[in-house]
């Protein structure tokens, strides 16, 4: 069976959905970051698949930008987790609830 | 893959760079780097100077913006990915001036609060750099990079009081919602790229616009992109981060997020709607309509029962985002009026909302909280602040002759001018919501003017010079925009449609 663009897009949709559901369901910030990474990499697959399909280099260029920005986002996110765990023993998104209303 | 790349990439040709067009970004970048370097080289000694250098940097950035405006020519670089036109220049000026007022608000707050000062201003400048880049971005990649450049420093700034759990929580919520939103938006962008074969907004518009039904990929792409920006502008149902982040973040940063960050979200949304999706108003109009109607109604209803001033302003900001989205819901029918109405509203909203936060910061210098009950009897110990707050609140409510009424008037004008059922219903939504909003703005007015101060404590509050000048600037702008509506009317007569022949 030949792998067509559609297969890559299906993979990308699946990864994106897993990431999105995981981000909404899981409560550990580190796991939530991983879910964000899944979503962003789903975007990368989709860009590359479309780029190959269209025979256009734009999709691959986009991936470089997404990769760099994803790395930057995670650095900031981990810094936030460190700041929180310094103040309290564990980092659980449900316990972070001083602010309500 | 490499062979594919090699055969596609022609010989490298250096792109023509119009240095004048890029001058605002380059100036701000220089000063941002300078502020960061000052910390590294001079350590403690540089600390007192950073806020001054940062504000000089912002004022210096205004110079090329003004010379570009005087020159008047539309400039375009990198095949149309970076465009300088009247619309971009107005929004750049709004971002720069907002940033300047935020620095005025921050100076004493940050210096007296035992925070990290140099990094604060460096990050603030890089966030503003992202915003002025966004005003010129007409390409999916440029928009994405600009969005992240303005968001990522903002995540850190929201967590700036890092020993405070509230601030940690504010930053964490903002961060998680922000990256979730940008992932959704990016997925939408990849679908749009797949549906059109280009990342350039004008090419996308050419490729996806009708006649005929849009493909499912394009519809999904448009919806995902709009949802991504709906988070940024805190439109219902994607507003849940806003009140918590606003309450926990340092108040000057709250002012920055609620004005500049929101405006940047709108700028990106308008670039997308008016350049990228212009031919597909059948897809985006209903989505925007729902977001606008929900934001106004839900924002105002929840604001009614808030007891904290910052949370109240957060929900009022959600409702204001609804008003600003309203004309975009008829953007396909009356593009010029819709764009002018939203841009005008952004300009006026910046003045009045920054002013309201300036008063909140000034009052909190004495009360240390932002509870609305602490505003009781404000007139007895801070008559000047009371008058200023009344001006800003009634401007936000849209009472003539203050800035807000003209902004609302234009919104109403645009949605009625569309002359469609959707537009008229939207007009009714705006009218009803303005009445609801008046109730909670006026309630604060009554508390400030008519009730006695708690514990009869009428010791005056000392307001530092920089905060006073921020108050004077914003109050003057709020009143001037209302008394001389032509002022905003003239400068916001802009069009984005040159590129799409509309």
C-alpha cells in the first residue's frame, strides 16, 4: 500500500486530537507541556505533508519556525514550573487555584 | 528530500530591504538589546537607568513612524509579507504609546516592589516589538512569529512577582491557555496553507475566495485561526484565563495585557479577515458574530457581580472585546466602515482602559488591594483620582462627551450600515449591553462619591510623578477623543483592501 498525503494528514489529525484532549484532561503541567508538543508536531507533519503534496518549499520553511518557537515556549513553561515548585512541593494544575470568581 | 529542496530553491537573491520601512522595528530592537546589555555590563548601577532608556527607546521609535506617516507611501517588502501602510502605522503608534504609558505606570511599582527591573523592561520592549511587527505582518509565518514574540515575554511578565502564588498561578494559566491557542491557530494556518498553497495572505485570499463553496479544509482552517485569536482578545468562550491572569499579574502588566495584547490580537485578526479571508465572508462572519454577541453579553453579566476592581475591569474588557468584534461580523458587507470602527475603538479603548488601571495602581498604593469596597469614600481622600476614575468609567460605559461614546457610535453606525438582519440584531445586542454595563460602572461611581470612607480613614495618598503624568495623558486623550471625535475619525480612515482589489 502506498502512503499518500492523506495518511500523513490523518496521522497529524490524530496527534493533534490526542494532544488537545490530553491538555484539557491531564493535570500535571509537565504532561500538559508534552501535549502541547504533540499538537505543535502535528502541525509540523501537516505543514510538511502539504508542502510535499503541493511541491512547495513554504511548508518546510514554516516547520523551522514552528520548531524554534516550540522550543522557546517549553523553556518558558519549564521556568514557570520551577518557580511554582519552589513555592510548593508538587505542581498540580488543580492545586493552583488561589484565583477564582 | 534534499534533492527536492535543491531543485526548488533558485539561486539566492538578496531581498531588497527598505530600511526606512523597517526603521521602527530596528530602532526598538536596538533599544531592547541596549536595556538587556545594561544589566549585564553595569549590574546594579544600570538599574536606575533602565526605565528611562526604555522610554527613550519607545519615543525614538515614534520618530520613524512619524516620518513614514509624513512620507505617506505604502511600502512592501519580502514579496508582500511585510507591509507598511496607514493602518499599520496607526496601530504601531498605538502600541508604542501604550507601551510608553505602561512604563510610566511601572516605574514606581517595579522599583518599590523588590522585583527584577532590567529584565522587566527588556521583556516589555521585546513584547512591544512583536506587536509593531504584527501591525505590518501579511504572511502566515510572519504573523505567527510576531504573535509568539509578543506572547512569550508576556507569559514571563505575568509571573513577575515570582514569590507570590497568585502571580505564579496567573502566569501558568496564561501560559497554558496561550500555547493551547497558538497550537490551534497554527493548525488552522497549516490547513490554510494546504488549501491555498501559499503562506502569503493575498495569495491565500485569491486562492480560497468564491464563487462556489469553500473546501472543508479551508473552512476548518479559517475557524481554527479565528479561535486562536479569540483566546488572545479574550472573547467568550475563550476568556477564562483573563480574569485570573489579570488579578494575579502585576497591575501595570495587567494594563499592558488588557490594552496592548488585546489590540495585537485584533490587529492579527483584522489582517487575516481583511486580507486573507476577505472573499470568504460567508465562513468567518457567522463565527465572529457568535463570538461578539457572546462576549458582550457574558462579559457584562459576570461583571455585574464582581467585588474586585481588577476582575471587574477584566470582565468589562471581555465585553469591550465583544463591541470591537461586532463590526467585524459585518466586515464583508461594509469593509471600510467596519475596519475604521474597530481601529477607532481600539485607539479610544487604549486611552480609557489604561487610565482606569492607572487609578487602580494609584489607589492600591494606599489600600494595597483592589477590592471595590476600598473605593468607598475615595472622594474624601483622593478627589483628583475620583474625578479621573469617573471620567474613565463613564468613557468605558460610552457616556458623551467622553471618548467611549464616539467609539460605540461608530460601532453602531457600521453594523446598521450593513443593512442585514445579522447587523441589525448585532446593533440591538450592543445597545442592550451598553445599558447593562452602565449599571456596574455607575455603581462604582456611587461608592466613590457618595459613601463614607471605611473607618473614616481619609489620609491622602502620595501619587508619584510618573503615575500622575500617565493619568493626565490618558485623561486628556479620553476627553479629547470625545469632544473632538473628528480627531480619531480622520486618522482611522484606513483601508486594508488595497491588496485584494476590494
